[in-house]
C-alpha cells in the first residue's frame, strides 16, 4: 500500500512519505488518525481521547521542531451526544494548553455499532531547520528526550483492571507532546522524529532512512520511577519499555561530540539521555546490555497491517508509516 501511495505522492513536499510530516513552504503538516480498540479503549474517558488525538499530532510537529499554528478536525458522530461533547471538551483543553487554533474540519455520521475513527490535521510553522528522518550519519550519537514504557505499562494496568488509576494510566491516556524540547533541539539534529510505535522500531526506521545501522544500549534507557515501581528495571522490563509504543518521546541523532545537555539551555524535564549511536550499515538494529549483545525481540514495536483483527487487549500504537 505504501509503495502505491508513493507513486501518487511524488511532490517534494511529501518527502517520499518516508518522514512524519509534509513540508509546504515554511509550513509543516501532519495528520494522525486514532481508532477505537486500536489506539484507545472503548471505555477510556472521552475527554482523554480528545486530548490524545491533539497530542499525538503535536508530537509529530515536536519531532520537526515546528511551532503549532492551526488544526483541522475529522469528527465521526455515533449519535452519543454525551460522549461527543466530552470528547470535544478534551479537544478544547488540549488546544488551549498548546495555543492551537481549531480552524475547521469535517463531520460524518457512522452506522450503528461502528467503532469510532477520529482524525486531526496539525499545521506548524517551521523553524530554521526541519530535521528529517534520513539525515543521520555513521558515528552520530542517538539521544532520547523523555522516557519510554510508561504508556504501555499504563495500558497493561487497564487491561487487567479497567478501574486502574495512577501516573502510568495518566500518561497512556494523556500524552505530553515535547514541543519546547523539539524546537530547541531541531537546529542541531542531523535527524529527529517522535517515538510513537516503539523505540526499537522507530530507531530502526531512522537508521534505515539514514542508510545506517543503529546500536541501542538497553541499560541506558530512561525509565520513570512509576515504571520501575510497577515493572522493575531488569532486562525484560527494558525490552517491554523499548517495544511498547505510544511514548511520544523524541529520538534525535547528533554529531558524536555534541552533547545537548551541555550545549543547549534545556529544561530539567523531560530527561535527555544518550541511548546509542548510528553505525555502519548492515543489520539495521542491534542491542546491548551489560556489555553483551542482546537478541532482537520478535516484535520491535507496532506495525499496522490490514485486517489484523485487533481486540480490546491490543497494545498501544502510533500511526507512522
């Protein structure tokens, strides 16, 4: 399907459909769709679904260092007025929080029992540099902004107990786009993207687009205190965190001698951590822990596939090609 789409999307603005955004002049455009039972649970609070739809799109802009300027909403109507009103309250809260004007969109009524599918187009203003996925170079250091695993752990808690609460559930339901960090890092990054489908999968995508391989040091992965308290900091927990998805952290490749924590004025949160490097092409990805190579897990993250019959126990996912 992507090969077919690339034969249509031939304008340079599309970046070969190999990046998270399109670039038209000084505008950065992205569109993400979230679907019930795929990106959110049917009994997730509607307000959090609205917030999440805005946040995942803004995370794409953060990965390119862009400033949000407008959004268009695709709203599917099921006849449940209360759900839709609460969903729009979440949209409004996120737009207000990130100074994002909602300037239009579309609505469509769904047939009975159809799952909700909701979309948003976010438009941003480019900074001086729009780092692509494909700009990494052999020898670059890989840095991660934010933590991984919290959202996947929050979803696991909800799948076990729909009434679960706490910081991990909050992160799953209301991710935070790292817009300020993205703007500060973008002018210096050879390559940058947000992490939505799982760190290992997205790192392999950045490496492949850059014509490199990637080494990830699992021991260096930043884990939150809440994650460690719930799942530990052992190797199995780190692999879970690196493959879970829905993190909306930022992954960036910088020259090996560039340390953003020393060279840039960055806030104390989120964390900024060196987690690996780009290496000579060969295997697109290899992992190390305690100085030894770790076999790749069967699943690096989530990749969309047609008709995969996902159910309520589906893992959290993102939407990148």
